[in-house]
C-alpha cells in the first residue's frame, strides 16, 4: 500500500539496500489476481525493462516452459541500460545512449504494446517524459516502509483516470488508469476565514522562509 514494488516474487529476487521482504506478493495471490494477470497478458505485447529487472527475468524465464515462459522467450525484450548487461537472452534488444529519444522512437513504431514490469528507475524516466499510456496498479494490503517505489519524489503532477477495477478475495485492489490531464484544485475552506486562520498562514510562511535560509 505504500508503493513499494521491490522483489514481489521471492526472497532472493532483489536484496538491494538490505531489502528483506522479498516474496511479499505470493501470499495474496488467488483466482482473481491470476485472471487479471492473464487478461493483461492476453493481448500482444513486447517487454520494456530496466537493466536489473531484465537480469532477474533473464536468469529465470529462459528455463521455464510454461505459458508465460513460452511467451517471454518468444517476444522482443527491450532493455534500457547505462551499464554493461548481457543481452544473450533470445530477442533481447539494448537501448542505451539517448534513452528518452530512443524510447520515443520505439513508441512510434508499428508493433504491440510495451509492457513494463518492475524497473523502478526506468519507470521514473517514463513518468518524467509522459511516456506512460496505461498504469496497471495492484495495491496489496500490506505496508513495507522501505524499498524501491513506483512513485518516487518528483513524480510529475497529473491526474489519472480509472478505467477498470476489481478487488480480489484477499483484498488486492487491481486497477487500471490512463492519463487524465492536469490536477484540478478546489477548496472546502470558505473565503471568510477566522483571524486565527490568517495568523496561522502568516506563521507558517515565516517558518518556511526561516527554514529556507
């Protein structure tokens, strides 16, 4: 619930920065979550992954012959990396250099959707350059308090429009969103405020100036 997306699949998936809760998603799987994942993956897609997520996938999926493994091994895998990475996994394509422009060019090409899993650093780049068309967010009823997050400090300000949602038997909220434009503002506070409220605002402005020095 606090936005952590690090190592949902298993204890050894990603222990970066001492993360010790790997595998947190497993106990919350049920038929509803399985069907939701199957629906997302039923349409044609290629994978777009950051370097670390790609390495996790490349060490696992080539050795699986189930339905997901067959699909992942067959499709294109675009890996964004600014450090050396082994792209020997079949149909893997490296994106480096001017990453943003390369991603924009890739999006303009004919082809299936680009599906992103994990890839917390890459996602920040996609957000910053308005390259996200759909968000599939699974909110698991736990808080971890530490770990790589979906929304980091500095995520661009914008609204997201809910397109579909379902709640699993274990309380997982599965929701999809598309960009919804600029954030709309309003106020529950009337224009005619108390003297105490006016003084509070002045006090906080003073404190902000003092803290900025």
